[in-house]
């Protein structure tokens, strides 16, 4: 199964961001990828106060653009996240949308863990002030040729909560998406360590497209979009710049790892996680 991660430095210019996403998706498809995954906030990355005016429902122009992209290229396409309107007039959802090659919405995941932290120096991010947290874990499927895989969807800050990933794995996930906008300081300190740990402990492929470069003010992202296999080996990484990371995922190798070291069948402690929603 050949997949691609798209790396972009999104700004407040939605039209320019979508044009870049189109180019990256085309590049990935030309390299034979049947599934393209974009990072968190791919259509728009700006200050919290700017999210509400550009928020849209699932049938709004932003997702319609990605649906057309998936349909024309004939690929699965995962919008890492966009600002979706919510029942709270003062907050949006941070929503990941998984699209089929026909351009249909196959799964929707709303970010559960919201990033409220002082990152570095004068940069303080309070996501909960502008975003409403989701409550459901979401699993979906990708089928390319003879390969079919169960996929667990997560976003960025979720990465620091390993119980979500174990719950997804116990419910059948073989791949985990982690589209992100990890900042420079947190990325340098923890990005690869956390992703590799989630891959190893759950014996899953971890697919983590990240934003890179400067966005606005002092906000900048770490880049290093990366794919880890179930043994923790890196299958490809793009440190900086707009571009795609393309890799072939060997599902048979994953089965061998899970058979020889059946960690998931040895789980003894129960988990207390949000309700799972399977699509």
C-alpha cells in the first residue's frame, strides 16, 4: 500500500493554501500514492481570533475542494483538519475528514485533546478558547488493490495521550493518522520520540504529516513529516519545505510482528476512553 504525507506551511490565505494542497496531491498521485494525508489546519492556519470567521460546515467550499481533488485524482485523501462550525457560536471544531477515491466523506474525527500551553517565550496557545473538543474515537478503512487496513484517526496534541492509541489498536487499528501543527520547540524535543513510541507499543503504522515553517507572528512549525512502521523504523521523513513523503506499507510485515510478539493480546489493564465510532 503506497501512501503519501503532504507537508505545507499554511497561512491565513485559504486560496493559496488550497492551491498548494492541489499541487502536492498531484505530486503524490504521480508517484503512485493511493492515499494522501494532509497536516492539521492545512486550509488555514492563523490566530485563534481568526478561526470563527472562516469556519465552515462539512459541505462548505473547503471540503468540497478536497472532495473534488480526491475524485479527480482517484485517491483516498485525508484532510488533517479544518475549522468546522460547531453548536457553540464562539468556538469551532478542529475536524479531520477522510475522503474516499470517489470524493465521498468516509469518516469525520473531531480533535479530543485541545492544546492549552505556554510553548516558548511569548508564545501561548489556548486552543480551548476557540475550539470545542470532540468526544468520539473514530476508525475507518482504506482499501488499495489487495491491501485493506483499519485506520484510527487522531490529531496533533492527541499524540501525548497514549491510551487513545492503545484503545484504537485494541479495536482493530493497523494504521494511525497523526496530522499535526507541532511547534518548533515541542517538535525538536518530542515529535519523533512520541511518534515512534506510538508505533512500537501498538504495532501500527504511524502516518504523521506536519506543518512546517513560519505561519504568523511567532508561530512556526517543526516539519519533519514522517512515517514509522510497526517495528519503529522510519520509512520516510521530510525535514522542511513543501513536499510529499511517499512510502510503501508492508501489511504482511506488520502481521509477522504482531504474531511473533502479540502485545495487543497481552493487554491486562482496562482502558477508560471516549466512545468509539466506527465508520
